[in-house]
C-alpha cells in the first residue's frame, strides 16, 4: 500500500462525508417547515447540486486511479516505483 493511494482514498471519503452532512442538514431543514417555501426550494436545489458534486468526486477518483495504472499497481508499488508511475502519468498528459 502506498501513501498516494491512501491519500486519494481518504480525501474522497472525507469529501463524501462532507457532502452527506450537507445533504442531511438540507433535508432536515426542508422538512422542518418553519421556514418559508423559497428557502425550502433553495435547499432542495442545493441538495441536487451536492449529489451531482459527490458523483463527480467519485468519477474523478476512479479516473485518477486509472491514470496511475489501476488499483493493483497503486496497492503493490513502493518508493521510487510509485514516483515513476506518478511521473509518467503526469508527463503523458
């Protein structure tokens, strides 16, 4: 296991948790009904945007892993081998 793989993975998990927290707050506020309808509509719109953002984060994560050679190469490389894989992925773009 290498540091780059775990860094990317923990970053995506953290972003996902943040997105879920935002959705949870918006759903709670939207069902409270002590606020006006305009605010409820804004919360619903922001919920959809948050869901779309979380999907983009997930897709981006898998694209980054694929660009670096897939899960098996990221899990099995170490040291300079990982640096070479990262360097070749960056330079090939």
